[in-house]
């Protein structure tokens, strides 16, 4: 059931109040729009259909299935695309936005789309607007607003705010765009290429003119920053003040191709020498890995001492500046008991160590990554400095805590299973010990008194009279008296009649 009312339309200077009540067979309706030319009312449903009504006849006049048209060869059909946005352009053209991130442009006289534009992020389309004087379509999902040509689909500009977008409003005949998003304040963007600023905020035009009068200098990736001393070393000091050098801070920017040529002329064998040194270094590392020196390890916690020594050697190889080295821990007198006293021996089979092992391995992996990253950064900086490329810093990715949490859960499960197995084995051992004893010994263990028996030679049978303790006899007598009292107090229910309850 769709109820649109009262809806106010401005026509010929008068307000018209329309109240419609229309029903559909689909599950839900997500959006609707009314054409200002012939007042055709259209609504998009969750089943991927567009249904149209004529307010004059109050009946359905058309139905368009957009679900199949929004699926192309590169789109995975995980669910039926629903219509989440709808907008009329004029009397004959309209746009449909789907929940899978496609915008379909239609002519009202055909059921085939004129153009299909994909946002390529599988996010529902929130809003659609037309910029008719520039043949542009403004379509927005929760991540950004895209402007593109309605005839070719060529992108014009993209705006991506910090917060998720809920709706978009374009001020008519201007370049001002308002966004309602998941933030305390609305996002406001002014694009001069779309149109001028509205009359009530004409100062925006003055701001854009001032920015155009004072353009900022641009720095490109194909330029190399050099200092005055480096220019003198390359023999290019005479270029200072020319158009080949651009002054910036305490140095200059120069074309990277010119830098390579000057570097090769000043020191033609620099790269070859560096390459030979790098190859020699790799050979020495391979040899050191092949033949290892025997290390003197303590008798207590030898594995821990070996790990600390390997970590110290890795830091020295990578040239990591760290005051807390492994050699300092091994030589420190405060930690001498850790490698001498047998009471401090780490029991790797204990439950405490097994529960802490995932966290220890996580910290070890993090240290190894830091050492490897520092070594790679040092080598890359050397290569980039020799080749004349500007070095770029890469942020190290943070470790994922889910891995060691899952390992800890698995260790806990294993420990619980081992405890159950131990308990079952203990119970089985007790049962085996009990079965090995004679019947008289087992009965005496269960009752607490030795068994007595009489044998009958005729049938080869033995009878045993089990004696009970005084406490057991008292409890039996007490239970017997209790049952007798309950029998005296019990009343028969035969006199009650069976009647059905009637309210």
C-alpha cells in the first residue's frame, strides 16, 4: 500500500493538494518521483521493478523490470537488485539506481536502458540528480558522489567525503552541492565548473577568483631534489638561476633525466661498483648460513639463550640501533640465575606456557618483521640514492590479533581434551585394579566389612550375607516410618467428578 498525501505541487502559481492511495503486490517500495510534465507517478520496488500510475485514472499504467538490465557479464548475481533511487529528467527520460551500484538511463518509450553506469563498489545508490544544461548525471552512494556524462558515461568529477552519505541536494542553477551524511554537520561543496554560486552566498565566487589569481607551484614525481653541494659535485653549479632548476627550500628541483646523465658523466662506474659490492655481500651471507660457529650455551634454558643470541646477530646484520640487545641480557648479572638455577627452567609442556605461547610467537614475529623491514629500507635507500629516485616511506601494517587469539582458543581446547583423557585413563586404571581383585575383596571394599559365605556341596553355590552399618540401618528404618505416615495421610481422588471448564 502506497499513500502519498497530502502532496503539494506548484502549478500555474497555485498549490494543488493530491492524496493518493495505491496498492502493489511487491514486498516494499523504496523510492518514488512524480513527473512535472504529465504528472506520471513512478515508484521503485524491492523486487527491482518500476511501477507507474496515472493520478487521473488512479490505476497502474505500466511496469518495468530493471533487475535483469542491471546485471552484466562482469556482475555476480548474489541477490535480486532492488530499485533504491529514481529520478525523472523530463517528460520522456528518467534514471533508475539499484542496490548493486548501477544507474540505468531509460526512455519512457522503451524497456531497454539507453546507458548503464556502474559505480563498481556494489553499494546501493542513494540519490540521483540531473544537470540538464551540461548533460551530466549526479549519482551518489554512501562512499561518494560521482558526476558523469549521461550520453557517454565519461566521468566528470568525484567527491568523496569523510563520512557516509545519506542524501544529496543540488541547489538549482548553481554549483553548490549539499550532502546529508553520518556526521554532526552537513558537507557542503562548491564546484565552479557546474555553475555560479547562489545569490545568498555570492562570496564563494570571489574566493574562487582569488585562488585562480594565486596558483601554487606544483611538484612532480619526475623531478629530483638536490642541494647546492650536490650540484657542485655533479658540475652543474652554473645552471643555478636557469629554467632547468626550480628553487625550493634549501635546494633545487631538476629533471630526473638530466640528473641521471650528469651522474653517469661524473662517476660512470658508480653503479657497477655498487652492484659488485651488493653481489659480494649476498655471497658472504650465503656462506655464513652454510657454516655456523658452535655457540656455548648454558645448561639451563639453552633454547632461550640460543634465541636471544640469534636475535642479537640479526639486529647487528640489519644494523638496527637497539640498546636492549641479547648480549646485554645474557651478560647482565641480574639475569644470571635464569640460566644457572634449575628452578628457573622453562617447562614447555606446562599449561601456563602453552597458553602464553601464541602471544610470545606474535611478539617474536613482530620483532622479526621490524628487523627485516629496517634492513630492506636501508638497502632500498642505498639503491634509490645511487639511481637518483626519491625514496618513499611505507607504513608497516599492524599485526592481526585474530591469529594469536584463535591459537590461544585452540590451546585451551587441547588442554581441556587432555584433562578429560587423563581423567578417563585414571578411572580406567581404577576399574582395572578393582577387577583384578577377588569378588570378596571387591564386596568388602564397597560395603566396608568382610564377606561371609556358606557353600553347598550339592549345587556348588555360595551365599553371602552382607552386614550393614548402624547408620545405614537407621536410615532404612527412618525411610520405612516415613512411607507409613505418607500412606495414612493419602486421600483418594475417586470422588472428584470430571467436568469440562466452561468460561
